[in-house]
């Protein structure tokens, strides 16, 4: 029998309390690697011990065998429990034994037709959903199914309490997805393949892996079969044992490759749409992201695959190599996020509070003053930026032109604000207005320009009053 961790038992207690208070459907949130399958198995075991039928739904066939082993270890009585792919259950719906409890793994998929068809068939069943990211890209909120959201401990807490491995996140961008079009909520797959399927990217991926994750057991996430196979070939050409898998790989071959990867015979395993959710290899130490995505769920699932705690390696530090800039869209794995069952509101801009170390390419919270990996001092970067304003030549102006708009606030003198204005190619009166805003003294020779700006401002106010 598997013993529960305290936070796992707390989540079970919270779920039971919600059901006791009349909630018919509950969504439980726990980060990747927090042990959702053990919680699910313990709940299923309690249900089958009372002769209640349980239907457990997964969305990938690779997970059925894995979850069955966990359920057996938890003491589930399989006379009363069916573990099935949702697609299979949907096809066989007329032959299913009516469940008292339906448990849905990776419940962010639950708005799909195959799930809703099953739920509508068994309206009396209690529904428990589990996910690390309770939102569905390009669809409504999960409140269409669930009545209550229950959050467990955060990813940050799991790392601090040694249930997940700490990580180093490196953002070495090899492909720019900013100009790709969106199709069905994510980047157009054909465009992604054209972007990623370049020999320079494969070679650079190998070079960066050797720099940041050499000899570490690694999973690579690719956007297409062609890209994945080309990446594997690049690793093999460098003398590194690597293999490719995708959904069309025969089961016997897939099992052999996965077992070889677990045993360490294969060091690098590249895949397409296979090992994002539920795939558990505790001694996997690194992931390489070669698939740009707009899906937070996909990003979290893939980036955290190397963060499973390894009892045989208590000092493990996971490596995440992001070559497609996913961190610029979604942030870091342990960022604090607010979850809700309500439908997502459309936002003009998704503000991500991270920055990149210019020295080692590590991605860090925007509040960091120094890089915790190479000790680079970000305050030095600000000082260098401010000092560069003392020079007004073509090279320095070109550098200032790349700085964010709000950097004008760093100016301390009229010369600095005027240099910033020239670099950005703003008009002269922009500089006058910003100097006034920052209370920076303006040379006396510009008194007429200040007077003209003042008159212009007054004229606008008079017109506004008249029109009002």
C-alpha cells in the first residue's frame, strides 16, 4: 500500500468535504509531479471498498498501464473499477457499467465532446477532475462542468519542500514564432514545421544541449515528426544515443524505446505529442523545448517533465532548455497563477514577469537583482544603460533605440532625455514634455518652445471646454 503525503491527504479531505456539502462535481488543482495519480488511486480505493463502481478516464493509451499499476498499489478493487481511454469509453458507452464515481485525469480536456457525452449519459455520478492547469485554450471555463475548484499546494511549495526538483531555465532562442499565425487556438502547425525544420536549428540544439545538459537523460518536445527525426539524427551524428517516438510508432517498438530510455541505454528521447501529460520518469534530468505554443497547459506539462523528484538523486537540479521563447508567453513553471472556473477574459497583453540573464541566458523572475546561476548583476546593466546616454554617436543611439519606452524615466539631465529622444526619433516637444514630467531643468535657450507648448496645451483645454 502507498502512504499519502500530508498535503495529499489534505486534498482528499477537502474533496470529501465538498461532496458532503452537496457539490456534485469538483475540480482539484495540483501541480505536475505532486502525485495526482496516488490521490486518485486512494479515492478510487475508498469507493470500491464500498462496492461503488468507478470509471477512471484518461485521454492517452500510454497512461492506462501506468495508472493501473498505481491503482493496484493503492488497493483498488478492479471488480468495481474500469480504467479506460475516454475515446474508448465514448464508443462503448451503451455497454459501460453505470458508475457512482467518475474520475477524470487531466481534466482541462473535459469540455471535449467525448467527455461531455459520457457525463450526460451518467448524470447521477459524482465527477472528480484533476489537473495542474484548470483552463482550456480557446474554449469556455471549466465551470460549465464543475461546481467547485479546490487548490492544493503550489509548485513553488513542492520545490521548497523537496517534492519536486529545483530547476535551471535557459532561454536560448533558435526560432522566432512571433510572426506565426494562429489556428484553432495555437500556432499553425504547418507554419511551425516550416519554421523549425532547418538544419541550423538541429545543430544548435545539440550544441546547446552539450553546453547546458551534457550527459543528462533528456526528453525533447518537437512540433512534427520530420523535425523530431531530424533532431535525433543531429544528436546521433554527434555520437549521442537518441531515439524518436510519435503516436504512429508501433506499441512494441514504443515500449522497447521507453524501456531503453528508462534503463539509460538511450540518453535523448525526442517525441511528438506523447510525453506531455502523465509520463513519469523520475531520473529524467532535462527537457528541450522545440515546439512553440500558445497553450499554458502544454508549456507547463512539457517544461516540468524533468522536475520529478528522484529518490536516487536527492541533489537533482532539472534543466529546461527553451529554444522557442515559450517563457516569453507563459513565464516560469513555478510562477504563481490565479485559477478560476469562469471563462477566460480576453486580454490584449499577457504580462510575463521574467527576464533573461545576458551573460548565461538563464530565465529569472523580473525582480531578481543578480543571476543566481552566474552571479551577473542586473544593476550593472542599468548603470551601463544610463552611462551610455552620455555619448551621442551613431552606435550608441542605435543601442538606445532598442531600449523600452519607459527607460526615458532613467534620465537625470536634459542631455540624457534629449539623447533618448533623438535615438527614438521622437519630436522635440516630446523631450520638453518628458523633462517637465521628470522635473529636469531645461536650458534657457528653449524658453520659447516651452511657452509655445504651454499655449498649445491651453488651447486644447479651451476647445475641450467649448465642445463639452
